[in-house]
C-alpha cells in the first residue's frame, strides 16, 4: 500500500447547514445516491423467494373463492388514472385475507395523499413525510375504516406494518431491466425507488424492524420488496389478474402474518426482542419516574401518557445466558439512513420487574410485575443508562472488541476519564448466527429463544429434525448455497444475508453484510449543542481529547471518527467514577476505529502513532479469500464524519497513506468551530450562514479548499471576522488553535498537531477566570439561501449543485442595495425549481456524491454569473488551492499568536479577527 492513497470512507451527518437541505428536492439526491447499486431483483421464482425470505411455521393452503376470482379477472389498470385502481385493490386485498384467523388478519387503508411524518418527532423536521398509496395494519388490528373512501385523522407509521405504492402501468415498474439487461438508474426510475424506499425506512425506524416488506403494484403486476440495512431485494413480478399470481400474493400475506418467531400480532421482519409499551409498562414506568425523580421525567412525557416512541427491549451479554430487560425512554440521536449503520442512541432504564418476580417467586400479575409495587421495595437502585443500537459492517470488528481492550488495559477509574464503560450488550448478529447453527445441527440452545423449540411447538411433528444437506458449521456467518431454500429454519435476521442471497455478482459484496449491535453504557450525556455554558462545551471537548490520548497510547486504539455526535457532555456517571475520576465529556462510538492486535507496552516504548499504521483487521466474523483480504482490510482506512474530516484527507487523490492521530486532532478543532458558528453569539457577517460557508462543499475538492482557505487566513471575504461576543477565552482559544493548524498544515516545514499542543491550548483557556456565565447554546435555525442551480459535468453525468450567498435570516428584511432587486429577479426563476416541500441533500453533500439531473449550459452560465455577482469574495476550488499555496509561502515564518487574544493582540491574531493592520 505504500505510496498509494488509502480509500476514504465517509459517514453522513444528521446535521444540516441550510434550510434548503431540509427540502424534498434536496434530499432526493441523497436518497438516489444511497439506493444506487443497493436494490436487486431475486434470481429465482416466486416460490423460492417466499420460502427464502418469509419462513413460516404455519403451512399455507390456497383459499381463492369465486368472489376473489371475479375481482382478479375484472381488474383493469387504466393509464393516467392511477387513483381509480385504489378502490378495487383495497377490496381485492381485503378479500384475500378475509378467511385468516382474526388474531392474524391485517386490514388495509387507502392513504393516498395524506402525509405520514418520520416516526420520531425530534428528527421529523430533517426528513420529509412519506405518502404511501395504501397501507397495511398490524395483524389482528382493525383500522377505523370500513371502505376505501374512509379517512384516518393524522395517520402515523406506528399504525402500519407495510406500505404499498401503486402505479398505473407496467412500465412504471422500477425493477424492470432494459432489453440489453441493464437497469440504468435514470431519474424517473430512481424517483420511483425512492418512494418505496422511504416507506421502508420509516417502517424500520418506527418499529425497530430487522427487515421491512413493501409492495409495488405496477398496472396489473405486483412485486414484493424486502428491505434491511444492507440492501433491498425485489421478488419476481406476480400478475394479479391470474389465479397463479393472486395465490402467490395470498401466500405472501399468510406467511407475513405467521412468522417463525413471534405470536399473533407479529410479522416477518419484526424483532422478537423489541415491543411497544403496554399499559402496565406505562404504569410501572410512571411510578419509577416519580419515585426516583428522574431528570428525564418532563422530556419523556407527552400529555397524560408516556411517549409512544418508547420501547421495551431485551439485551444479552456474553457472560449471561438470560437477557436483561430495558425500557428505552427517549431517542437522543439517530442516523436515519437506510443502508447504513443506522445508529440509534437511547436514554433507558432497566426493567427490574422480571428480576423481582424471579427473586420473590411471584406471579406475573403481582404488584411487582404490573408496576403497582412500591418502588422502595426493589433491592437494586434504578439508574439511567445509554443504549446504542447499530448495524456494523462485517468488514469491521465489533465495537465490543474495543470495550474489551479498554477493560483489559484501563483497570483504574482514573484511567477512564472521558471514556464510558460497557454495562451490557453483545453482537446480536453473531449470537443469532450461533443460534441458527445450533438449530441446523439439531443441537440444544441455552436460552429462551431456541429455534427448534419454536418449531416443535408450532408444527404437527414435534420430532421433526432439520434437513441434513446443510452448510457445515464454521466460525463465520452462514454461507447459503444459491439453490438452498432454508424452509425448515429461518435464516438469521440480526445479521443480514441479503447480498449473498441475491446470487450472481452481488456475492462478491458479502463484506457489505451487517450485524446488529445492542450495547448499554454506564455514562449518560447530552449532545455538545446542548451546552449550559461555553466553558462547559470546551471542558467536554478537552476531556474527549484526553480520552483519545489514553486510547492511542495505552490501548492501541485510534478512533478515526471524531464528530459533534461522538462527544457528549457528561450528565450522569456511576457514583464510584464521579468521586474518583469526574469528567465533563466522553468520547464514544468506536465503530470506525482501528486497533493494534496487541496493546502498546506499558512503558510507552511503542504507540499507535509510530511509523507502523494502526492495523486494520476484518474481524473473526468475515470469511474472505486471499485475493479479497487486502481490499477488505483497506476498505475503511481513511474515514470519518464528512464535515469534520481533516482537510488533507478530503483532497481527491491525496497522497496520505494512513489516517493518523493528527488527523483526529484536527477533527476536534473542526468540531469546536462547528458548534461555535452554530450556537454562540459571534460577529461573523454571515451570522448562522457562516457554518455553511465553511463546511458545506459541493464536492471533496471544494470542501477541502474551504477548510484550507480558512487555515490560510485569506478567506475573510468568505468568513469575515470571527469574534465571540463578550467571550475573550473562547475567542483566544480559537485563535491559538488556528495558529496551530496553520503551522501543522500550511507552514514549511510542517509541524503535525500533537496532544501537547492541542491539550495545552484547551487547558490554558479552561484555567482562565473571565469566562462568561449563563451563555447557553443558542438554537440554530438553518438559514435560507438565495439559490441558483449550478450544473457540472462529471464522469457519471450532469450533477446539480445549489449554490449562492448565505445570509442571516434575521437581517433579511434590511433594505436592498442598488441593483440587488434586479439580481434577485434573476435568481427567482431558479428558486422556483426547488421551492417544493422536501428532505435533505445532506446525504448527498456528506458523501461527496450527487445524482445526475438534467440541465442546460445556458442555466449553468447564468448561474455562474449570478453566483460571482453575489459572492465575489468567495474562494472557489482553484482559488482556494492557490490561496493555500500563497499563504503557505507568505506566512511560514509568521510569529505565533499570544494567549492574550484581545483586539490588540499580535498581528496574526488581529488578522484572524478581521482587524486591519498596516505593514510594518
């Protein structure tokens, strides 16, 4: 690998920098990028699809009565009249399930144009609502409608288990291939896939599903589409005007409501370790909140009932055969991308009722079980925890491996300043694979979820043994032969197998499969953008840097994903840690970390910062051949959350061999600057638009150029003076860190950022006694931009960027300068194209990839003129690089800024603050 740039891997961020990034037109581009190459069609017949992906414990018997036959034969989809199909489809689907057992019978709803918001209120503003044409209830739940024309007030995702999209003709089927076998991602096809994918994403997040099923009806053909966090697989088409097609559709619904795991009311794809709260759960939880005076009381209550977003879950640990039970009170943060880690961070408490029942040998209807027991009678104190769920790629080690390394090397509380400890949790996917293998080999499974015991209690032959022609046990995930149909035991669902089960070329991407992690940590924190004071913010980041140093020098772990979401302000620690090693901030989320096979020697003779790079290994879960080993190991070498990636890792073709410690240290500085620009009272002339001016790039080169321009100090036309009002300590800290980055990145010779430099700057600032008080975080309102569409040709087609000057919305009512009105009229015709309600180009921006959209050279030229007229001081791609080179030559010998930081500080500090200085 020497001499070659290592591959980049960039996480998207949930944050937005402008109002336009929350609009549907912007978010479509990010969705189209995400689903490209991740939606496949099953290579087999419909029977194989149903048996492979919808294993059921109950045999299906066709029950197509004459009424259904008449509906099928008379169904006709009319071109251009899609809505006329809703009523006959509603009646056909209702008739298909009419003879299902009442407790497993779903009902249907014609939703049409009613918007269904993203399932979590705190994040709903970042994601546009979906509008499925039809929706399916949970089994045994009769929706409050009696005909296709009835409407539900304010429908929401939690009411439904499946969504259905309807189009008027067959050629609207986005899964069709061209005559040459190509399935080119055209704009039209991509938009159809986005519709159905958004429905699936919302269902998965609303219910914590392991997989979601949706239906696409195109004219008179139907496709089933199964989504998980790795990819989507569509079934072969079924013609609902034929008996064979309608039987296949009925069998699908039968299997869907008769899952292998889960009783009446459950569906295939539901997580058997998750359920919504019952009335007894809410009674018990309300008693705990009141008795223990939980701080979250007001935050998790809505009206007279606890939040419908709360869940009950089981958490296993490698050291216990039985799970512990937790109530997830409130979602703190989530990565709402579908084909991703989809990380969700919850505030939670342990459900001690089952423990109390076991201890006292009491019935489940006792006060301990129902929540009416006096909380003081419980033996263990109730504490608030953080539970994280994520879907890691099998190409990466489990995050638990990093916690195990910390436990082995950091044995004293004082060693773990800034680092959480793992309380419970395991790789649910790895556990599920072991359980599957035990069932396939007829072995006993220790636990309450033995697959064979489920089979023996639900099939007619309790002695039935699994088939013998099966894959042999191994340490890796199950490898399913293409022709194998695992009807006897369902494939594991806490670990995806979608890529492998699609067959063909997709098999080479088996490293893209994902495994479900669920972990409980002991330290509770709140996001950086919720600081009570700017000093608290700085102290939290300071402790996170100290934790980073401990990880690299003592554990041999390099984090590689420093971001605003991965640093928390400490709100609650275990008592023993609070007394012995209190801290203000913690560093968490080690999914993208790398680790030496062995920790560094205790004498410090070798660390992860040596010439040898941190060793990336694939983990024990993944089986790869020798020819794949290097590519898998290199897969994620340079990584991070896009807005905070070090500048020299962003440049395309950058000859940076390894993601190293100094890159992470630079990311800490970008995190601080990100929070300051969004949540403090500063004097930047662009106000809240300053964040986008620095961090929002149209591609990697532009993003790197903007950061380099800021470091070079030649960007004041873009950024303007940066002084934090009435906050000299924070202003001076930013000046000092700016000087350090300039020396490390642009000066010759370079002097890499070190822990001593960065921690020293933070410590000097923290020790000052002139910090302001009561300067809580200001709410960030994404500013509106005066937009033009800029189109650029790339290797993959025409890419549309939204460019233009940013302004503070609070100053938008100011009088216009001469000529401004004419320029605004020029921009108006471009604004009209993006003024519809919508979801974010954030994913597009954060991944550095945009989707093709049509455009014209005339618009491109006009847009460029408007952009130059409005923002003539900005630094473009080429000028950013030139400015960086000129600055590096001209300022290499500049004197360093002092720690004073007032308006009359040294020359470099004055320039940073935008003051004019005369040449000596």
